[in-house]
C-alpha cells in the first residue's frame, strides 16, 4: 500500500469490510507511513511540556532534545512551580481522586472554588467544570439543543461542537464572514425555538480571532444566543488574558463562554460559564458531567493556581507576545504563507500532503518538533505545518527553528 495516494478519509468507510478488516487495512496504511519516516504522531516525551522537550525517537530508539513547537501550553503553566506545588498540596489533602460523580458524591470544596474562580475570570454569574474540554462542549450542546432548535456554526468550529449538535438542526456560515452569518440568521429567524450561534474565540488550525463583537451584535438583532469556545484564547488574548470577550470589550454580553483548562491554563478538563439558571440545568442534564467521576483534586488545585498566575504574572503573556511578534515577522520575511494567523498558532500553508510529511520528517531530523496537518483535517490545498509558541521559548530556540525552516523551505521550493 502506498500512503502517498491515500489519507485518513479513505479509511473512514471501507465498503464491504467489517471493522476488523478496516482496522487491518488502516494498519497497512500506517505501516507504509512509518516506513517512509512520515509517522510524526504519538511521539513520546520523557520529560513533559517545555520549550525544549526530550523525545524518544521511534526510528533510532534514542532520546532527542527537540525545540518543541507543537504545544498548546502557551504560558508553560504545566511546569510553573506554583501549579506544581498547589497540585501536590491538593493531592496530599484530598487523595488521588474525587471518588464519585459530581452530582452524587464527588463534589469537593476545591471544585466549587475552581467554578467560582473561572466564572469570575470569564465575567459570568456561574460555571460548571468537566473532566475534558471535548466533554464540556459536546455534553452542553447535546443537553441544550433539540429537534426544535438550531445551531448556527462557523464552518471551522472545533469537532466537539459539531458532535454536540448531532441532536439538533445545524447551519454553517463561512469562516469569520459576517455577511454569510447574517444570511443564515435571516433564513432561520422565525423557524426555530432556540437559535444558538457557536464560534471559537481563536481557531486552532489558523490562529485567527473571531470578530466576536460583531457576531454578538448580529445574533442579538435576530433573536439568537451566542456561545464562544475559548480553548485557545484563555490566557493568551485580552488585556489581562481573560480571552475573546475581554479582547473586544464585551464581557458579560456573551450568553455562554466555554473553554478547556488544557491549553493556556496548563491542566486538563473543561468549563461552561453562563447564567446561574443555565448552569443549574447543566448539572442535571449534561451527561458527561452526570456520568463521569469528578475532576481529580490535583488538577483542580493546579488550575486554581493557574488562574492566579494569569491574573498576577502578566510578564508571562508579555513574553509570549514578544515571541509571537518576533517569529511572525521572521517567517513572513522569509516568504512563508501564514494565512490569517494572529495569535500563538502558526500555520505554514504548503498545499501538498506529501510535501508536508517530507518537511516534517526533515524538521524532526533537525530536532524541530512541529505537527503535520493534512486532509481531511484541512482541505488538500491548505495542507500545512502547524506550529505554536510558548512564553518560555528563547530567541535562541526560535532562531534555531527559523534557520531550519529557511533551509528546508528552500530545499522543497516553499520559499
């Protein structure tokens, strides 16, 4: 099997083949990718997230020190002394787990403290926390929207949002296009019980920001609610890192603020911040909340500390933005196509799946850790290398990456 002519889309459905046969064919595909040294997924770290990460190389069996440009740990709070010590203190006090689902016996005072802190951080009345960001989005939307309702989605929203809308009607509008959004809003104005516009604050594959102020204005004009997923915005944008509503000075005007704890806040889990009434409804109707054991004490303790750090150590965000400006300026000067990137996420758009795989292989060999993003995750003509920065990257780290990218970009005719 030649992987260069195939993609993940070819194994989503395999006609006249049962699941075990499908799995065998997919394994043949992966084996060929690995033979070409193109398998850059599930690389194993032996020391965790940081600007330079020790990676066990599957091809040599040796540990490599790699400039790590594939993390969502933008403020490197996974390694901050305060998040570590707060997590250890919670572990000592409460033990290694919560012991039950939150609705029945698993709610700790630490969970209530975290919910209160994230609600205040997002300028909302109340919040509910989940053990995963995917579960918070998917579970919330499934519990809110039914066959009489409609979700109006930016075409690039996260998969957790799309999956959460499988029990309701959906309409998509062109990415960040307000004319397209208004056309959809006009068409559905008097046809559905609940109309909910859902967008990402910062888009994970493009690094651009939703025009949330305009979205809220349009939605209100047509009787729709707005939900924003702050996964890649929290800690990164806004004058004090509170995210997209703060960035546009509309805190308190967004009906539902969702997000994950696993990126800028350096932990794991998710949250929904909204009105007291909606959060109370979710306690009883959101299945991932009701039927999953509550967040571990260590994670909750670390996340409370992480919010403190975002609010009281602005130099971390300032360092991140210094890195963003430096890296972007140099990439653009070299002639790379970055699309509409405007945050810590950098898509180097190449438009050829095989060439992306080859370049990622070469960068790996030069100790630069980046991610290939291929069809069907993005259209074939937008196949890309995805990079993301941390506040703890030094100029030396970035220069090493830039030099490697320049060398390989010229080698493969990208620049």
